[in-house]
């Protein structure tokens, strides 16, 4: 679900703000979606860490903090397959 929220505006729960880089606040994600799923901030972070890398070792997510010290997760863009 997190990848879809970061990449596709139509898949985001109402009230979840995602910037142009695919970054969202974990606290907002939990408030707008997670609580209804029985998911808390630590659950989100554990899932992000578990799935941070794709099978080929490429990074799927980044965890950082915003200016206010809140934790944010960025969903990285889908990589295009090399030609040929």
C-alpha cells in the first residue's frame, strides 16, 4: 500500500499529503490510514525497513526527518527497465 500511496495520487487516503518526491509524514500516514488498519508508527517503520530494498538491491524507500523533527518516508520512483 505504501508504494501506491507514494506514487499514485488516486490510491492515497483522503487527508494524506504526499509531496512531489513521494514523501509523506509517518504520523499523518498512521492517522489517515494506519489506525483503521490497526497499524501504528512502529509497524510502518518496521515494514519500511523490511522492504527497503528491491530484490536487485535497489532502494525502494528512504526514511528521514522533516524540519520539525517528524519522521518521513519517501517512496522512490519506479525504475525503468533498461532497453533491449
